[in-house]
C-alpha cells in the first residue's frame, strides 16, 4: 500500500499514523494524529465487554470515526489496495 501511496512516506513519525476503519462494511482510511489512535485504543480497552465487545464499545468506536471523517480532507487520488 505504501508503494502505491507516496503520501504515506510523508507521515510525521510519532505524530501521525494511518488509521483504518474496517468495522462491518466500512472502508475508511485516515492519516490521523497519533493521539486519535491512542484514544481509540483507550476506548476499546475501557469499554470492551465479553467476546464481541458489547454495544457501548461499538458506539464509541463509531463516534471516533465519525469525528475523524468530519475533520478529514478527502484524497481521491490515493490507492487503498
């Protein structure tokens, strides 16, 4: 994927990351601040219940990705294969 998307070579180390949402039918890709990634991990660790996570964790995960999508700049030239 990095070979097809030179923009990924410009990620700022320890500041940005590629964050991928493949929950259900979602296929979203974000260059996100690293703190958003840590927030996602924290939400999962704090809210996961049982084998499937429970309703609360999935609601919170969706909230994070909705917020990221609202802040995102579309990049149609990227190849996500």
